[in-house]
């Protein structure tokens, strides 16, 4: 496995690689969710590149940029075990050189939910992802569905800007108790970790209600809110039942189905999760 830091070294490596090439962008602190993306890429592509870059542009004031978990030696050992061909580990100065002044903004999709809660977040995400896609020139890039809004934003950006990379959504990987795997789970103490599992249970209760015939989005959101509110260590940021493509709140569940998206604080840790409540009509058996 090659590990390169410079843009020039990445370009030189890429010039000698045949397609198909798969790409998994990460911020490190790797867990089984990341590795599931790597395995999917490994199974579908001739070569696999993983980037490790804690992107300062997607962190807002007062967020956890400085304390975000970093363990490069552990990450490299895990990726070596998965048969990754190249790991790209640029520095912030390489990605955002002095005088950097060009940003990518995806409108509409970024205005609600995470976009409203974290101003500037998606500008930073879209910019760094576009830069990485331009550098790696992968045939396929793999993103987890846990960051559902991020996935939709990246899909729209790639479509609108005619980026020749296929975005491959991959299912959320969960702990045995249902908690969605996230690098930020490492911040939770034992009591918070136990409490955090209520997020998945609440989403599951909403799905069960939907499958049982409940079709009112407000009622389904209320199912989630009641369960979260009953856990003393959890504080709701938002619960929204939305269109799975536009991410707009629904007044009724229609042909395109519905996704319930949640952001909640567990102690001082903000976690997000989502679950498909009703599949689009063409996906129903």
C-alpha cells in the first residue's frame, strides 16, 4: 500500500492506474462503517484509493476541529489489511493554499437541517469533495447513507457540474444496539453511549408505525420525538420526515417515499441518523 501526501505524488500514481478506480474519502478515525465502504470499492474496482483529511472548511466556530479524533498509524494499519492500493493524506495547506478563494455552493438542498444547524458546513464539504474527485479521477466514489443530506448534496453537485465519477451510496453500518457508527461516538462516556441507542430505536418505532399504516409525517415525527424526549441525556436538535430526494418536509407520504432524519445532542456530543420509513413506489415489492 502506497501512502502519499503531495498532490504531485497522487497525480503521478494516478497516471499509471487502469480503470475501474474506486475512491473512499474519509476524515480518518476509521471504524467499521468506513471499512464497509472500502470493501464495497474493493469488490467493484480494480484499484482503491482512500483519502484521510480532517477538512477544516466544514467545521464551524466552536465545533470540534481541534479535538476531532486522529490516529493515522491505526488508520493505515486498518486500510493495509483491507487491500487498499493508495492512501492520500494531504495537509490543510495543500488543500487550501494561501489565497484560496474558490468555493462550491449547492443551493436549496443545503438550506435546511444540517445546513441550517451548521452554517457553511456544506460549502466546506462540497468544495473538498470536488477537489478530491478532480485529483483522484475515480470511476466510482463511495459514501455512507448515515450522512444522508451530505450524500444528496454530493450527488447533486456531481450531476450539476458533470463530474465523471459515479457516486455509490452505501448502507449505514450500526453497532449491535443499533447506534449508527460514527467517529464522534468515541466522545461518549458509558452512560451517554447507552442513552444514544435510543435514536435508532426511535427511528425504528416510526418505521414500524409507517409500515402499520400511519402515513401522517407529523405523527411519525412525533413518535420519534416522544422516545427521544423520554431519555434524560438526549436533547433533540431536529426530527424531520422528508422527501428522500428534495429533503423538503412532507405533508403526506407520497410515491417518492419518506426518510426520517434526526439530529440530537447526547450530552455534549451531536449525533445524526436517518431511516427510510416508506420506500419509493418503484422499490416496493
